[in-house]
C-alpha cells in the first residue's frame, strides 16, 4: 500500500504497537482491572523491546558486538531509581518524577556509552567485545560494593512503587519513542553512514564518512536507550539488584537480536516479545534444576541460527530453500535492511588466488561489486 | 616480609594458571583468527572430568581422563561449531562461540546439577618458607606451569608442526600454498589449548576443591584479558600478561580497602592498556589493507 510518500510497511511497527497501546491503555484507564501478572509481562515485553532495538543499532547496523548492554541498563536502573527515590518526597510519585528519573538514567547511561565509545574508535571486533564485557562487569562490581545508603550495596536499591495500571502505558509509549528515534536514524543518511561502516569501514572512510562521529553516535544512542529500559525496570521491579545485570542478561538481549535477524528492527521487536513471553511461560514450567533448559535453548538458538545464516557451505541451501523468503518480501524495499549485501561483501576474497587470476574475464562482470574492497 | 613473599608466590601461581589459559586463547586467536569464548568452559569440563575420574581414587588417572576428554571436546567444538563458519564474518563466529560457551555451561548444570561438587584431588599440605606459610600446591602449580610453557615455546620454535603453526598464523594463504594442511594445524592448536585448559582446571581444584558449572567463566574472561594485555596472538605475551594479571589480583586481594573491587580494577587496567596500546604489550601492529 502506498499513498504518496507514505509506505505502510515502513510504519507497520508503529501502527501495531500504537493500536495495542491505545486499546489496552483505554481499557486500563476506563477501569478494566488487568491481571497483575499480565501487566508485569507487558512491562517486561516493553523493556525487552527497547533493549533489543537499541542493541540492534550497534550489533545489527554498526556491526560491532557489544556484550555490555546490561551494564548500560544497570547504570540507568540505579541512577533513575535513585533520582526517583530522592524526588518522590518533593514532587510526588507522578509523571514528572518519572520523566526526570528517565532523563537522569538515560543521560548517565549515555555518558557511559561515550566512555565506552571512545575505546571503540580504536578497537574493533573481538577487542571491542571484550571491552564492553569488561565494562559490564565493572559496573556490576561497583554497584554491588556500593555503601548501603548510596545504592544499597549487595541488597539492592529500593525504588518507588508506581501504579501498575499506568506504568505499562508509559512503557509502551517509550517503545514508540525508541522506535521513532532509532528507526528514523537508520532510515536517514546517518543510518546509511552507519551501515556503510559495518559493510566496509575503510571504504566508508575513503568515501568521506565521518567514522568517529557515527560510531560514537551509535554507541551513545544505544546506551541511552538501554538506560531508558533500566529506569523502566527500576519502576517495574521496586528493587534494583546489580546481580541481575550480568553477562547472562547481555547474552539474552543478544539472543533476541540474533534470533530476530541482525539488521532487522521488526525482527528484534518480534524476537524480544517472543523470548520475554517464553521466559515467563518457561519459568512456571521449568522449575528447580530444569530451569537451566532455558539457557540450553538460548545456546542452541544462537549456534543454529548463526551457522545457518552465515556458513559459506550452506549458501546454496539458503538460496534454494529460503525460509525467510516470506519475511524478505514484506520488508524487501525497506532501506533499513541492506539486503544480502553483507553476504556479497564477505565472499569477496581479500587475497586473490591463482585460479582467480587465471580465470578473470576481460569483460567486466559482477566483479565490479567488489571493486572497492 | 612474609606477607610480601606469600603474596608473591600466590600471584605467581595464579599468574601461571592465567598464563596457561591465556595461551589457549592466544594460540587459537593467532592461528584460526577467532576468539574462542568457550575456552573458559573447557576448564570447567576439565574440573568435572577430574571429579568423575576421582571415583577411581587415582588422581593421576583422573587428570589423564580430564586432559584426554578436554582434547577430544576441543576438537569436536572446532569441527562442529567453528569449521562451518570458516570464511564467514568475524561477528558470526564470535556469537557462535558465545553460544557454545553457554551451551556447555547449561549442559554441565543439567548433568551435574547446580550445586557445586566437592572434590579433593590431592592434599599437598603446606610448608614454611622464609617465615611464610606457603601452600605446596601453589609451588606445584608454578613449577608445572613453568615446565609446560617452556615445552610449548620449544615445541613451537623447533618442531615441524610448531613452525607450521607460526606460518599459518602469519599468513594463512601462503602457508597453504607451501603445502601446510591448515585444517590439521587448527585442530592441533585446539587440542593443545584444551589440554592446557584441563590442566588449569586441575590447578583451580587444588586451590579451592569445588567445581560448578561457572568455574571456568570468570577465569576464562580474565585469562582472555591477560592474553589481550600481553598482545593477543603472541605466546610470550600471553605468559607475560598472565603473570602480570595474577600479580595484580594477588596484591589487590591483600589490600583490604580495594579487595572487593579486584575484578573492577583488573578490567579497568585492561581498558586502559587497550586505550594506550590497542595491540597489547607484545602484540604485532597489523595495518589493515583494503
């Protein structure tokens, strides 16, 4: 469907989430009492979506692995929770306090994002992954050892209680804000610059892309929204404990991004909702020692999906039986998804073998695509 | 004085363990260009295999079982999870490695339960040295680590296979053209790394006699930190980084004021070193080409 410049598929996620928020929000405001566990699930889904979409900006679009997303969330949760606790006696437990807490949490996380983004400019790939992991552990350790009256130490920080019947509406409005910012960024020329860095940093640099600026931008923005998710978490959970924000949580967010398909915002949203729902369902079914089966499932999802999507040997199979063909069609012309380009770049050999030198056609063909590599 | 001496011995033995794990990381990284996130969990598997082997009451048999088991496991991981992705983007390989690590931890928890298993491999006792009480196991660790690292250095320098390893790490394509079977070299590298990890598992059990599914996670991350500090891909670098990290940890634990922040301090040092020298102390600068 296309009306003028308006393409429905570009806005489908806003529309779906918007309608959902509107319907459930009106019902809640007009007096329908939802089950507490449903409200809690809705909050958790919103938090996961914000986390997954923001991580997707760094992993899926910038092409750098961040293993410290939970660390940024942790900063947001503690700072936001603390600010809210301090403000409630003065301003009351209303939307204003929430907004200030939100700004404080997101701002603190964004500053951490800049601090981590600076080494990110000098490091790539594996090194950067380990720095983000180290950052997550440092943050966790600092809050864990904080004094009781500052951030509650190992017992955790008590945060104000907020009416659950309103909180989920705020949470979903924040999901829409996240989408608006990140999706619009990705679809703008800035977003194309970010994906250009992912596809080939040197080529992007040579074409005049300000790599420093865009890497920092992506890191900071991603961290800021992780901070937003953290503030929501502190409001939704009443207590913030640093142990929750370990490496495992970062991996869980990564699983959402990978499962949804790297470089697909809608995929991240669906996967985040699915995994969060699955988590709550599995938590009731798998108790005690069986709870670990959930982790086993995540591990298998990661391995199988990544090998299936990336193994050079499976390329023929992927092209023949494209399981994602349907999804591809739906988002085919989405400029946010630079379709299959990654795969094309990756098969261009960095060193030309003897066979290829002998087999080069004098008539230029597809080889042009690899020209800048 | 006694304090300083015992801190020194502890630091060196801990550093020896880190160095051995870091060697596994650095060799695999140098040769296969992949960060084997699952390496730390091989330590844990080694620990559990020793626990299983101790049913025979023969510590040597248990250690042998652990080493052989870990070598087989390391080779299997490489064949099943990493080989299909050779030539794929580094990000894909990294995420798979994390998946493998997660898989092994949950598998161990399913098989052995979440409660830690107590296992006393061998009680070496303690001795008095220069007025300080030193655990003999620390000295054994230090001695074994020194021997292992010397043998490994000699192996890489003077044997045919070892030199093939250097060749592959320097230029994969050229090594292949010279008739080196790159796949075989990668398999051997994984085997050596896993054997070292199994030994590291043994030394952890000598220090604290309990094995749980997360035994290898923290040491793994820290040893990787050590490898990065020393310059990843460099064998002497891994040893240097390991010893350095062990000393830092041991000293930091001794000072009460900063003891709870030990992990944070170690990771901050990693970030600082990477900022100043992105390739670590002994790492080679690699200029990226288009």
